[in-house]
C-alpha cells in the first residue's frame, strides 16, 4: 500500500509547516493595534505582544505571570489586591472569593463568628456590639 504511505507522509509535513510557520495573519494586538509576531501572550480572548500586556495601574509587564482582570482590563496581582480587594476584618488576609459583609466590614464567610468564643452563630443570628459580632451566649458578658 504505497499510496497510503504517501498520504500519511504529506499530511505530516503539512502539519509541521503550519506549526512552525508565521503567526496567523490578522491577529493584531488590542493595545498597540500592530500585528502580533514573535513572542505573544494569549489572554482575555486576544493576542498581545508580550510587552503590551501590562497592568492597567502600574504598567508592570505581566507577560505570562498570573494576573487578575476586570472585563478586558488586566491588573497585576498587587494592584488588583490593593485597589479592588478588601481584607477580612477577622484574620486580616485578602478576600479573593466569597465574602460576607456585616457592620460595614467584610469577612471570609468562615471567619464571621463570635469574637468571644469563636463559635458559629446558631440560626445565623448574631448580636452586634461596637462593630463586633457576638453569639447569643456571649453578648450578655460583652
Ligand atoms: Zn502590542
Ligand atoms: Zn500593577
Ligand atoms: Zn478571614
Ligand atoms: Zn460566643
């Protein structure tokens, strides 16, 4: 079956060609609008020049490092945390996922608990005092 062997051979060389060939035409960087050739960052549904993909706040080049984004606007880890996130009022760590807001403060849901006994709240009812939350037992001695 030499015919089949020929087919396989040509298919392979086609694949190799498209793999190492020039970047797809028409993909232009949304930042500088020039076509992206060479090193690029594929992110947020677009292709960017590596040096164009940077934090919207401090202009640090993000390259292929981890980043946050709001819509199509990228931010570096630090800027996103300081400008968009708040710290948990209990553990003082940044809240990146779910949070619970009470008494004008934000908490990790698992950190919203009685400040005295560190217990959870029965029936989700808590007693606020001086911007702190107490359970039914502890509010009396607070
Ligand atoms: Zn660019
Ligand atoms: Zn930044
Ligand atoms: Zn916390
Ligand atoms: Zn308590």
